[in-house]
């Protein structure tokens, strides 16, 4: 048995020959968790939570690992992160303008992904393909490059009138979705939002939104031995210790024979993990 003790964080991801590979970093102790499929893992919450931003001890975490003062102070915890069309950096009211310069006032990509079905999403170029893997996508296709996070949000809102902009995580964890002709769907969707695209380019400049007609579809597979018919969520607040056979990993979820655990949700939790 190998034992690790440390704070949970979002799993590190690599895409190797089309398959997602995962690592858990528990305060510098690295576990290649994709190599643990079929093995029994025991996880025990040690009753301490530290904020992933400031390290403060907190009784409760918010937004995947932040303490309450940080969600009030940090730009990365502002509402515009989940609703990018409401980015207010250009108004001079960003909580952290320098952070906004580095993360929001940069080129973003609008994409289609097939996870629990087709969805539209946005990401910075540096997050490709990791953002798609985080969402458990089996297929993904960039369809536009835009100048800023706000512009990506405006295009996403337009496309979301015709296609989902959220992943059904329970459905995503139940199996592989049926393959879709993403280039054909891209062309169909962009034709439906021609007016909105023209308005964005008129308001922000022609170079603010560049369509990508020649991108290739990225196919992704996951290290999964078996899917569950019924999805039960493992919650460290309610069940501070559990053991299970690891059946697979998808998105940021560990799939056990006893249920699934969203690692990202419990970022900052101090745990003991044994394999």
C-alpha cells in the first residue's frame, strides 16, 4: 500500500496519443492516478480546508476551493468568470486589472464540444485541450478566435440560443456520446448567428472575431474500465472517509464502484489517500 497526505487540487491533465492522462498533486506528492484503474483507493478527509488562493484555514470553501474573503476580492471569483459577456474590465471596474490583462484581455477560442451532448464553450488558447478534457468531451472543435474574453462571451451567448452551453455531468459520466459531425454543425450554427457576428465585428472591429473554418476535430478517450449505471456523488463533508475500486477517470471525476468524486469540488481539502 502506498500512502499520500496533502491538499487536493484539480487534477493535472495531459493528452497522449488521444487519451487523457491524470496526475494528482498532493502538496508535491505526485500520483499518476490513471495508472490506478482497477485498484482500491481509500480517501480520508483530515478535517482541514485551506483556501487555494491565500492558504487561509477556512471552515467552508466556495467556488472550488476559495475562502469567503477571496471570493469577494479576487477577479477570478467574479461573476464575469462564469458569464464572460459581463466582463467589465473595459469599464475600469475590474477587481484586479493586472490579472484581467493577463487572463481576460487576451485571445480566446469559442468551441463546440461533445460531452453529454453538444455544447458551446470558451477558453484561452493555453487551456486547449485541457478545458475540453475537464468537461469530459469526446470530441471538440475550435470554431472562432476572438480578441478578448468579453467578445468570446458575446459569441457564446448568441450560439447558446441554438445549442447548450452547459455539460450534464451525470449524463457525461454514464458513457461515450454518439459521435457528431462537428464541422457540419459548426457551419449550420454560424449561419444562424450571422447577424450577431456582424454586430460584434461592427462594435469591436473586424479582427475581434475571426472564424476558423479549417480546424480539425480533436478526439479524446478516457481511462475508463467501466461506466456506472447509477451515478452517486461522493461528498467528503458528508462521508469523510471511503474506499472504492477505481473504475475510471473522466473530466475531473474519479469513478469508483461506490460512486463518483469531483476532485475539483474539494480543492483545498486536506486528505490522506492510500492506494
